[in-house]
């Protein structure tokens, strides 16, 4: 079946622009996660949804980062007024429920801020 | 806070050699532990998991045992193949966080030569 789908695969933006990254989770998966992965590092947790409710946003690095999942399926991660340090791969993952269910990851969106 | 530490890479082995990738963790309570693998050009995939002390996770010839007394979850394989070349990530899911967010180590790159 279809896995987690992220778009776009690559995004280049100028510093100061706003960007929006999309995640389509596996159908029926209740939980959705966003992670940020810097080059050569492990993914770092950003935020978590259970259905449409954002239950944990403790990893969002600043108020420029905003995520939503209005209908409990597709999610969008928005970054406002991008800065160079936002350059990273943004990963989305989904799971049937919370722990200890395994998370299924998308291929990520590689964001480059010029 | 909770954290995961992995041995630094890259690790280079000859085919059929024995593999160990060390992973230790710091966490309150009893986290769930995971190994994820990222093959070149692909997304993160769950390799194996263990949810309580002394559990052994295994898959594709890889094994790891949840050692509470040494706070470790070392990955082992008796005979590696060229196709095992990838980046391996150790991760934990905190016991206090029912949502199941993952905390990753920095990753260990494995290169297997024929």
C-alpha cells in the first residue's frame, strides 16, 4: 500500500520567504509526527498530532514554525520568514496510535535557504 | 532530558565480518528502544524494537537486547553483506510521552566492502 508521502521533495527559498511543506500520512494512521534532520545528524522531534489535535509542539524551534492537520489526515508544516539555519531535511512520520507502535517515515523534504 | 548516544562512524567492514554498533541512552522510567536504518536514497525504516528490559529485537539477521542495567541497546549482526551498507539510527520513545515521539542518536554510517 501507499506509504507516507511528502511534497515537495526539494525546496529552495530565499531568506525571508515563507514555505509550506506537505505530508500525506498512511490512510487510517492516527498519529503524525514532524522531525527536522540537519546534515549528518539524527532527526529531531518538532511536533506531534493525534488526529487533528496538536498534542505536543515542544520541539518547534521558534514561533516562525507552525504546523496544522485540520481534518486529521494531511498535515502542513509552515515556516515563516525563513533563515539559513532552517536549511535541513524535514521528515514526516505516521503511526496507527502512539507508542510503542512503529512510525513510518516519508522520504522527506530537503529545504535549502539561500 | 532523555538522550541517545551512538558510536561515531563511519564503520567500514569486509563482507561476512561481525558487526557491533554501540548505543547507550539516558532516560527516566522505561522507554521503548528502536533501531532505524536509512539505505542510500531511501527514507528511514524501522529495523527492530524492544519495549521492555531484557527484550531482544531481531530482524534480517540483526539483533539488539534492551539492557536496563547498562542503559544500552547495541546492534549486532553475525555476518554483514554489502547490501547492509546504510546509516543506522538508535532511538528511544520516552515512557512519559504516550504520543510516542522518538529521540534519535546522531546515526552511524556503515560501509561494507566486498
